């Protein structure tokens, strides 16, 4: 009997190797980021002269290549250092995974070979262990450690600026911070700012033509030859350029369009599949967002959906009445509904508009849905 996997594997694919479209893949060449990578290298070159480099901060919107450029520079520095037999270490931490100072320092200790638990010790014990590791490497040349803190804004928001205080007060440590927000320094108090004299590098959004270059390079690695029709890459690039020049979104569009071609058993990826891919990505994004909302918030959305389908004008009073019906007695207070409305508006799922009813009759907030009814319905009823 033939194995079920043989049949599926035989179907053929437009992909040669899909891993090259994965977010985690680090290409050997990053088009249009030479200036930024050279910018990092100009500060880090100090390490090759056995001097601790200045701290560096890189800013840019999502998908502008900050992580990729930082990792690329790390690899290059390690290579250059190994040729010179210098003791330079670079350590990368994603602050969405390690959200407190304790966790970051513990992770650094672990990455440098010391078994430190993620809880149970005091902060002082972890920090002392970290400093010991750095000192114990101090024979011959000193060891320079470059710590890359990706999405540092999350860490600072969650746990304050203690991490920067500790790292800036540890000898031979240089920090590279990566942030999506230019104003992340509002989380840093002056006692820390005085020793955190960072150099800043900005990553601008990619333009459509730059995204074409990036996609062309990645598609050569990941797709079989002559499987993309001419309009596919320019379309992905144009759509992603509109979404604030986000290369990650451009790659997602390209990969999803390829997957749609495989699903349809087509030997070619067509422009139409890119449009389908856009809807599919949007659909998945909204579904993910809605399915992870707290249950009461989902009931509020269900009430908004019901009223929208009945073509009702949605005021907060009417919404609260419908919400009570939907949630069958298990309700939150009328006041709490306003917090929910604000949160849903921040997520971009709904919008509110204040209108005046005419003299003496006050002002009313009208709520409207900002996402497709069908997508919302699918998401709410799939929970
Ligand atoms: N110049 C480039 N050449 C090739 N691929 C790129 C380039 N810039 C970004 N990419 C790719 O786009 C994706 C997103 O890039 P990256 O993660 O570096 O963005 P980011 O700015 O760190 O985004 P975020 O702030 O969301 O973390 C990755 O898969 C990366 O390999």
C-alpha cells in the first residue's frame, strides 16, 4: 500500500525551499541596508581595538530590517574578532521573551555557559554571577560583551530601566537597543540616561522598488525557476510599501501567494493569488486578535456585530442592552463597557464618532465596525 505522505509529496510545488521565506532566516545579503549596517560597524570597530564600543540604538518601524541588520553585524564582528583572536562576545536577547531585568541577566548568564535559574535567586545574586563571568574571562585581553536588546521598549515598559542601570554599570559591556518607537527613552530615568550615551541609527521604511529588490533575491532562493508571473513581486512590493514599507509583510504575501498556488495545484503563482493572500493574511490577523480577546470583550463585539447586521445605529446605550442579551446575565457594568470600547478602538476593530443631535440634545457616540462582518462572524463563532 502506498504511504499517504508519498501521494502528498508527489504533488509538486512552486517552492524549492520555503525556509528562505521564514522570518527567522538571515540572508547573507541585505539590500538597501548597507548604510545602516556600516553605521553599526563604525561604532563596533572599537571592540577590535580592545575598547568597549559606545551604546547604540536603532529605531524603525516594523519590518524595516532592524533585527536582520543587527544580527548580520553581530556575525561579521564575531568573524572579524576570531581572525584577530580577540575576546569579543555578542549576545542577542528578544525582550518579548525575556521581559524583566532578572530574566535578561539570567538568560545572558545561560548563554555564556552558567546555569542560572529563571526564578528563585535574588536579583543581586544573578547580577553578581553575570559580573563574575565577565571577570573570569579576564586573562590576557579583556572580554568585551555586546548585548543586543531587541524590542527593548517592551522590557522598559514592563520592568523599568533597571536593566540599563545594571548593564551600563558593568565594565566592558556595550548595549545595542532596538526599538520600534522613537520615544522609548521616556521610560529611562535621568540617573540612567547620564551613563547611557547612545548613538542613534534610523531605519527608514522601504520603498516599493527596494522591496522588489529584497523579494527578488529571496524568491530566487525559495521558488522553483519560472514559477512567478511578472506581476507577483511588484504587487507584493506595492502592497507592503503601502503598509509602511514592511519587508516582513512583503515576504508573508509572497509566501502565502505561493501556498495558494500549491493548494490550487497551479504550476504558476499569479497576481490574483497575491490579492487572495492579502485577504487571507488579514483574515488570520483579525481571527488571531479576536480569539485571544477576553470573553466579555468578545461578547461586546458579538453585540456590535448583531446590531451592524440589523443595520442599527450603535450608541453605547443600545450596545449595552444588546450586550446584556448576548451575555445572558453574566455581564460587566455599563461603565466597564466604555473601557472595552476604547480597547477595541485601539486595536482598530471598531471606530467611534461623536455626533451632535442638535441644540439641547447633547452629543452621542456612534460605534461602527472597522473589519469585515464575515471575518468577524467566522472568528466569533469559531471560538
Ligand atoms: N534588506 C533586507 N533584505 C532582505 N531581507 C530583509 C531585509 N530587510 C528585512 N528583511 C526581512 O524582512 C523580515 C523582517 O525583518 P526584521 O525582523 O529585521 O525587521 P524589524 O525591523 O526587526 O521588525 P520588527 O520591529 O517587527 O521586529 C525578515 O525576514 C528579514 O529577513
